[in-house]
C-alpha cells in the first residue's frame, strides 16, 4: 500500500472509554508521526471486553462498517489472540510483533517484523487486502504526550458473552507488581546463568530495594525459578527502555537483545567470556553472576 | 478423547546465531542448520499424550512441511503419538500464517472424515505450540481455529479436561490483570506455552513402536484446494527485504574482580541517575 492510499487508520484499544491503555497512546502517536501531512482520519476503536472471543465478535462488525486501511493492535495477551482471528474473519493479512512501521524508499508502508528470534528483521507488505493489520508489543514505540493529535473515538457495543464458546471463570489479580518492567528506569535481568530460584529472589530483592524492576529470559521461566512470562524480556516478551539494564548470566540470544536494544546503558555479567551479549553491551564483566549480585546487594 | 496436535519442523533455534543473509540474493542462508520439532510443539504433544493417557483415545499429529521432514513426524510417533499426517506439496510453499492455517484446517477436516464421517469434527481438542521459533507470529493456532469455526485460546500455561458430560476444558493463562482461568468448550484449539510441562525424552522402545505406527503423506491432490488459496498466491502478506539489526556497543571491560566490578556498576548507576 502506498502512503498516499492510506485514508483511514484505526487503533484498537482494550482500555476503558476514558482510560486508554498505555499502548494506545504509543501506537496512535507513532502512526500520526508517520503519516504527518497526509489526509488521514485516525480512529480509536475502544472495546473493553476481556474475553478474546467476545472482543473479536464485537469489534469485527465495527471494522467491517468502518473499513479502515490500517488496523494496529497492541500485542497484549488479548491483542495477540484477537489479531490473527480478525485476519481470517476479514480475509486479510496480519504482521506480527512489529519492531517498527516505516514508509520505505518506494513510498510503501512496510511493517518491520522480527524473525528467527530477532536475528533478522523483514519487511512485510499487505498489498491487496484491507485493513492491513499489525500487532505491536507494548513499549516498542515511545510516547511523549506532546505527540497526541486528534482522533475520532468509537465505543464498541460489546455482544453478550453467552454466544461465546470461551468464558473467563476466574481471575486472580496479582497484587501490585513491583515489576512493571516496561516503565522501570533500572532493570536487573536474570538469564539461565543465574542458576537457581534463590538467585531470582535476590534479583527481585535488588529491584525492590532500588525501585527498579526484575526481568528474565525464557530459560528462567521454563526452569520454574519463579517468574512467569510476564517478566520475560525479548521479542516474545516485553520491550524495555530503562536508563540502566544489568544482565546476569545472560547469553545474548537475539530475541532477548531485541527487547533491550533501547536501553541507554547495557551492563552484562557472565562467566562465559564468549557470551554473545557482551558485543551488544556498553560494559561487560567476565564474572560469576551470583558473586556480583551479592556484592551489589551489599552496596545498594 | 481424540486429540490432534499440530507440529512444525523448524531450523534448530539453538543455532540461529549462525544465520546469515546472502549479500547478493538478500535471502537467508540456513544451510547446515538441522531441523527440529518446534520446541513449544513438543510441549503441545506432551500435553496431548498426557491427556490421552488420562482419558483414553488417540493422539494424531499433523505437520505441513517438505517431505524430508518425515523423520520429525516419526519422532513425534516415538514420543507417543498414535498416528501421523504430513501434508506436503510445492504448491503450499511460501505460505504466510493465513494460507498455512487454511491448509492445516483442510487437513484436519479430512483426517476427521476418515475417523468418523458422521461427526462435524472427530477431535475433542486441537493442540499446538503457541509460536514457532522461526516465524514466531503465534498466529497459526488461532487462525486454524477460525477456519474450523472453533473457540481458541493461546499462551495457555495449564490445561485440564472437564468431565465427559461437560465437554469443556479449563485453561489457565496470564492476562493483563493477573491470572485468568478460562472455560473453553470443546472442540477447541489450545496453544500452549513452554511453561506448561516438560516434554518427555524419546526412548528406544518408542522408536521401535514408531516404525509400526501409521504415517500418511498427502499432497494437494488429496486435499484438492484451489491454488489461489494456498502457498504464496493465497497469502495476503508478502515478504520484502531482510535486514540484520546492528546491536553492537562499546563493550568496556569492568575487570575480573567482583568487588571492583560492583563498585563500577554502582558508579555507572549513580551517573545515570538511577
């Protein structure tokens, strides 16, 4: 799709009517910057259904009636379920987990999508079908309130959950998490090299003490050392942009590096002198992760 | 309980460090990287096998892949699946998730017809890994479900089957607000994350048994799908150029003394204002 062919851009927001989800501002501001000076209508489609099937059934009709050219969806647990379903229902393409949205040299809109764990990023075009759908992980686009311009708001009438084969039967709220890592200015991140549950708890304690956040990589989740996927940083987890990121026992798989590339300062501790993470770090130390964790605990 | 598990052979994710883009062709060079069953798909298979052992029934595995991927299906049979299906045709090549899920859904319907032509769908549950290690879109399970008209849930970290009379599943999933338990009516498609279980290792007995289990290979002559709806032609998304992001930084060494390194880190933090 050429830039000049884009007339209507819709951002789906799972937040409440008067309380947009943070990712809404990020995505809307990004699209408005990208299409500045063009004759484009921007629309916020607000639907607060938490049940993904209910959300799909509710917003599908609105999207059909509005027929936007672009539809951007935050890749939250809900958005990740809704976007591909809409792709099939609306017979259109979906670009997953965009690292960027750009207008390329040919004036075409390209969704920049990571593959092979972030080792490569490929252009994805959706030439023939509308809307061209993209999902974007929260935090991928930065947001400064100054960017926000006008948009039209549509409040969706949610259909009844009775017509769904899927229902939420229980929600266990998680008490105020200290690990809102997307917003943290300081992040202590643990990888496979931390080696144990105790070490993860030490990282959490460091985060608590300093007002920072604790994050991890996939192996720490899979080894059952404490955190769940919500703490995971990388292409299939969170994108973070702290002032200082300190990684302990992290090898540096591309999908993790993709999630930390916007950090101001990256410090990495790993006892493997060949760890790939070192090349992508501002500072490195070839040391046992736990030794440094313990020293930091004394000093902070 | 009949369970179908979708699996995908992918280049070994442990070796993605070796991937390069050919300067001339701008294509990804993946020679020398062996294929494995996509890690999360092994978790899906493990979950399917466990449920079958608990509730009775059979586990079917399905992959859309080149014919040389046959050995990955045999591996799935060796793990404990009962029957395997491979759909393989050059015409399926270049498919995005939309066209891939369309073929998978067609294959699932055809397998179902073979089991019980009287039922709309002879499966109570379709399982898949949440995402593949290579493309990692996490689209295919939900899209396959949509083609089949089934409810779906992705990123499930725990799964339980209800009583026979219920024909429903309870699925645990992390959502924005916390942890949610969903009731999903069967038949449905559930995509599991790698947290859900530890896939079993294959033993010698499994390998011997696998050789006697049925493995069917279908091409598009069997599925008879319109060529406009499959492969690259049936894909609404089209790939353009590939780039490798340059993430290099200064990599200043903080030395090999933990005490001194920690002091330096504290200094860097203070200077950065955190």
